[in-house]
């Protein structure tokens, strides 16, 4: 049975996305054209600006969203169509996520006993592993069938090994920490919960990464998208990175994520209703724009990948040639166009020489991924129309 979770706050993105503009929408909205017939976003990402549109003013106008990320667009489409398999999968992941906390509460005495035996050198590490293995086998029913439900967990034996590995490694780390710190029982149980939930996260990240390689992992596309959403919500700082093999490889966010409730962000009637007049595509930006052909009094909001060394967010690079393709198309449009992008000499000169209006504002990044981005940088708002009555303080 599908349960909706009513969210009464102002509409916000349901997913964090690299370069998202959620914290800048108050500035960006001051540059909107006065009237618009249709709304377009060829690089929607997390949709911060799309979701910030005034409900009463823009609810009934046609909206067109696009992104090159197939994974992201599946989420948008499943939400819009109220896909029951997808929503049921989200419910099930959240429920089992919460079950892990119950396991800790039910068996705190046993788990603390195992830790203290190891910490006080009454058992060796190898024997600790055997005890944790036995604990999982003996209490399998308390895990709500996670180990036996092949539709939900097609790699149950691997999951058991992952749990053992994570808990034992956490015990080893706690033992080292205890030499210089007085750890409370609450500290220890929190660490065990982090290990258990980290193992759950990594296990389903493995399932997602290997669903197309391992024939034993036979899951529905809707369930795969639910897993994708789960790992994106619970990865460290909601970052977005793939390794050279195309695997999503951001680790679990850690203790601060243990109590996270993610289903209410995505299963709510307001979100579904908001998207009712929205057409959603998964195309190259130029193919998308050529398909729908924005006209006079339409509004095209463009938030492209940055001109930087770190412009590969969805296993797809966006190169200088792509920026030139974009600029060459936009300068010919009769529609109102706004581009928001980090300032570089290349971007500034590209749009300046093509006759666009350019405004600047500052932005600070929340996450600095291997120092690829300067935390305090200048961003550009670029338009093909004159902006009137702008409050200068907004640009400080």
C-alpha cells in the first residue's frame, strides 16, 4: 500500500545535485522576465529554480525539463506518473533502513558484550568474526527478511559478509580509540549502528553498480531507481562521482545520516501535483531545444556544467565545444534566456562577444571535492534581455 507524506513547506528539490542553485534562487528570481508563456530547462539537475517557481503565478503554464542523466530523469518521470512500483520500493528501503536501528535496540546487550570481550582481549579478532556471523544467523528473523527476500536482496549471502566485515572493523577502530578516550555505551552503540547502516548502504550501492553485469541481480528498473535515490540521499555530503569503471563510489555519509528519513521528500502529493504540467526529456540539450522550439515570451533558464576541470557529473563530459554549441544556439533565440554559471575568462568572453548582458554575484560552495572548486567564487547571470529595477544589495 502506498503512503503519501504531506509536505506543507515551500516546494524544494527532492534531490541534491552538483552546482544546484537552491541557495541562490532568491537572487536569480529577481532577474526573471516579467511575463512568460512557457518555461524551459535544458539542464534541470536538481531543479532548484524549477521548484522555486511561484505556484499561483506559474502553476498552469507548460514547463519543459531535460537532463542528459538517464538516472535523474527516471526519478522525475516516476514521480510525475506516481509509479507505484517505484514508490513501494522507496517505502521498503526506508522501512528496512529503520529496521536496522531496531536490531541495535533489541540486541544492544549482546552487541556490547561482544565488543567488551574483544576490547578487553578476552577474544581474538578471528573469534569475534565468528561470533558476529553466529549473531546474524541466529537473529535473521529480526532483520525483517532482508536476508531471505530475493526480490529485495538478490545477494543476501554477500550482505551477511558485508555486515560482519563492517561491524568487526568498527570494533577494531573503537578498541584503538578507547586507549585515549572514555567511550560510553551510547558511543559504542552509535558506532555499531553506523557500521550496520554503512554495510546496508554499501551493499545496495554494490547491487546498483552491478545490476547490468551480474545475471543473479535481477531487479526491476523502478527498484533500481529507488536504490539510486537512496544512495544519493545517504552518500557523503550528497556528492556525485563515478570511478573509471562507471561505478558510483561515494562512501556512506556516516553517523549523522543514521536517522535520516528520505521517503517524505519524494512521496508527497504536492510534489506530484507540482509536476503535472511538466514535459520531461532525457536528451542532448540541443536536441531538446530543437524539439520544442522556444518562442517569443517563453523563458529558457540555463544552468549548464561549469567550464572547469570538474565538469563530468553524470559520466558525460561537457567540453568547451559544447559551451560554444550552447551559446551559438541561445544567441539566435527570440525567447527570454538566462544563463547562470561560474565565472571564468572563457565563459565571460564567450557571452560578452555574442552580445549578452552579464551580471555578477558571489557564491560559496558547501563541499570542496579535492579542491577542484574555490569555495568563494564569482558567478555570472547572463541574459539576452535588459533587467530593470535590480536591488544592488542582492549582488553584494
